[in-house]
């Protein structure tokens, strides 16, 4: 069994003075949610997600050797502007991963990053952002150690991304990604995300996700605070068991293409996530009135048309509308006719399943 210590390098065979890499990494949307974590960003329960295609972070990492190797040294640009308030998070990330990348203090880094979607709007920007940064850092490590295998490269990138933002480990590879130990999924791990290893029915090929931007403001409660509230949560243990059960059900559903069963699991998971927030202490509600209006409209539309469209939510007010590609025309018309009015400034993003991080 792979342990975290397997990712601590012994020595590097090459040296690199300066250069840059650029990667894009997508956001992802969890179908079975992870909520609650142990030390070192280890999930309290396994999760599975669709990797998205259009909602992504593009990060360029420039690096140059420096003489003073006593501390981390980096500049951070977000959409071309210096972004001081992001720096503490990057500093903490570098401190967490230094044991795995011992070269970090040898270089001055310039991290230049941008999103294709609104930052901190309930679309997982920390997931795509940390995944893109991890990919760049692994490209530098591969330059220092060219014999590195692809398997090691992607596993370690996912492990590093996890230490920046838990769900970021699901943004490295694959259309469908599992993170967390799950007995019926070979090679699943708490340390990194793995591509879903079982057959996936054609019903789920190129699955669509239209994200309705109900509220583009900063989240009222950070995910870190929310996860921490699971430690004393009265329903935590049952919730963790439920996640394992739902993931087992999804293995069968992905194989047989049962869209009705898929909808039940996915919507139940979304509502359960928000139920855990509403029943923690302190309690909080991240849905907005328009979130509920959209959910009710989707239920009504599905009942009347028998079109297998459903919703999921992350820890925020925005609604991800999920549907098979062959229903796109009708669902998009429904969104334009009935749901756009509930979005902030009428904004929504059309997305679909993607393939993970890409070197640019």
C-alpha cells in the first residue's frame, strides 16, 4: 500500500537554473460529497466527482535559482494584478509540501494565475487553482528528475494539490475521479485522487453541467471552517457511512446507466451536504431563496417532461444542473426560459465532463 513517505524524494539527478511552465487545471463537481476531514487534509469519507472542462484555472509558474535559500520566496499575480491576500494561503501550502519538494527554497517563484470563472463564487476555484500550481511544481521536479514515471508524476501532483485544497486532488486527472479509501474501488486512496476504474455507461459520456450563478459573492463560511464543524457533529458518523454506501451504489449505476438511480443519489448527496451545515453548531445556510426556486423548478420540469435532468450543489448557493448530452437542447431551452431569472445578472456557465489538467 502506498504511503505518503513514498513521495519524499532522496536526491535529484539534474539541475535547472530558471524557466517556466504553464498548466491549466479544471474545477470538479462532487457527486458523492466529502464533508469533514482528519489531520493533513485526509477526508473523513470518500467522494467521487465529475471533472469539468471549461471552468478552469490557468497558472504560469516562472522560477529562478536564488542565493538565499533560507525561506520561501514568491510573487503572486491574479489576473495580472498583484494579489497580496492570496499569499498566506500559498505560504501555508509551500510549508505543507516542502517535505515532498525539498527544492522549494532554492528558487524564487512568480505565480501568475487566472480563472475562466468567478473566484470564490461557490465554483471550486481553490480546487482548480491548487491543482494547476501542483502540476507546475511537479513539472519542475520532473525536470530535476527526468526518470520520473507518469504514474508517480500524476499521483504526487494529486497528493500535493490535496494539501492545498482537499478537493483539488480530484482536478488532476480523469473524467470521473474517486478520492478516499473505498473497499470496492481498487487503488482508491486517502492520499490522492484516482480515475474511476470501473466501466462507465455511455449515458454518462460527455455529461453536461450548466452552472447557475445564483450568488457570485464570497462564501459566508469557508470550506475549512465547515469541515471542522463535523468533528462534534451529532450526525457525522452516520453521514460518513452514507457516503460509502452511496459510492457503492454509484459503481453499479455508472455500469448500468440507470439515470433515475443516478438522480436520486446525486440530489440526495447535495441536500445532505447542506443538511449537515444546517445541523452543525454553529449552524449556517449557504443556499439562497433563488437556489430553492431553481430546485423546485427542476423537479417540476423533470416530472412533466420525464427528461433526466437533476441538480447538485457545492458548499454555496450556485446550482449545477446535470443532464445527458442527448437532452441538451431541451434542457438549455428550459434554463433560458425558466431558470436564468434566478441567476445573478442572468449569468450561467455551460460546462461538461473534461479530462483533467493540461500542459500549455
